């Protein structure tokens, strides 16, 4: 019997190739460090964290039938994720992400999610063909959606009856893709997770604090937002008001995936009935554990 999913994770599932060094780096730096390859992508990072909190995620994504794709699919299954609804492509290669991190943070990154973009709405087929829902009986659970999808597909999702009953939890894939989320800003079931830079890009202005950014996003029609600001206060904003909390100080050893960890921990906390303040604190704690290296991957 197929396992029952607690949440759908829609978006990028790929290989993360990350080079890390404790040295401060700049353009042209050539330093010793470590290079790792791990399952990654926004949807995957969220799913992995949800799994650590005891939830069972189902993946809706595109993975190639190449050797890297077969290996990635097996890795997902070993971690307890439901892969029955993954779109497997004969001709599209498995996507990859490459980043370089130094002691002074992320130096550079390249996301190659072209196969996910090329697959388009094929990854959403299970939501309309009866396996997970249909236009008449849309999926009514929690969906984590990432901004690696194309603007046109995100625009379709914003208006689609297939998503009309969902609790949508949305994250940009990167600051460069934050504006892709504009069509979803006013979705009645959406909670949008952004960092301060991404919030500024969506609002086309700069903010000094997460609270100011959250208030501006609500003014632009967002139903609910969570805005983080690195080691400074994060804010949860909705029609009932703003709640802010400070993360604890930690030594940062990695940054790639920190926002996804925050989002997943927040979702997991609310799934167990935590109130807004408690869920925010839990999410900040999980993100701090992650960036400090206390969370095992």
C-alpha cells in the first residue's frame, strides 16, 4: 500500500555540489576546502527537513532517467520520501546546483534547473488526474512550492482550481527569482517565506528590518508572510499583526539550504499545532542548528 503523504513538495530536486572553505574569499580566490555532493534543491531541502521532523513528504518534480537521476531517486526513497508522482524524463538530464561558500558567506552559485523548467506543468499532472486531486476535488492539504518553476507556470498555479483548497507555503529559489512569486502574492491560501533581500526585490524597495518588509508585503496584498534577516530578527506577518523574534548567535559554517530549513521547520511546527510565536521560534532554532553545522545531513 502506498504511504500517505503529509505534505506535497513541488519544485527542484537535484544534486547540490558545494565547495566550502573556512577562509574568507573574494573573486579569484584559490583556497583549500571541502567539496561535497548531496541531494538538494529547494523542494528537496524542505522535504529532507520535514522528514527529520517526522513528516512524510511526496515529491512533485522532474528527474532525468540518466545515472544521476536514478541515484537521486534512490536517495529520496531511502530518506522515506514518496516518489511515485515524480515526472521521469527520457530526454531531460537531472538538474544540478553548484555553490562556493567561504568564511564570509556565499561567494557564488549557479542553479541549473533547466530540466524542471522544460518539464513545465507535466510535474503537476497528479494534482489533476485523480491521483492527488482534480479540478472538482482539489488537493486540500499543505503544499510547499518553490520558485524554480517558470513565471508562466507560477501564474497558472495562482489561478488554477487545482490549488484553490491548498495551504500553499511558498519560497523563492533565490533572490534572482524572487519576483517570480508576484502572481502568487494575493493567493488566499498562500504563506510566503522570504529573506530581507528577496522581500525588497518583490516590493521594489529596500528595508532596514524584517518587520518593515513584512508590513509592506501585507500592504501589497499578501495574506501571510515570514521574512528572515540572517542573524537579525525574523517576522511573521498576517491580518492579526506582526510577530518578531531574534535568532540565537551561532558560528556560521554553511548557508546553502538555511532558508529552506527555516521554512520546513516552521511548517512542521504548525502541523503539530504550534501557535505563531512558537512556530517562529522553532524555525529560527532549526535554522541556527543548520548553519552552525549541528544538524546532520
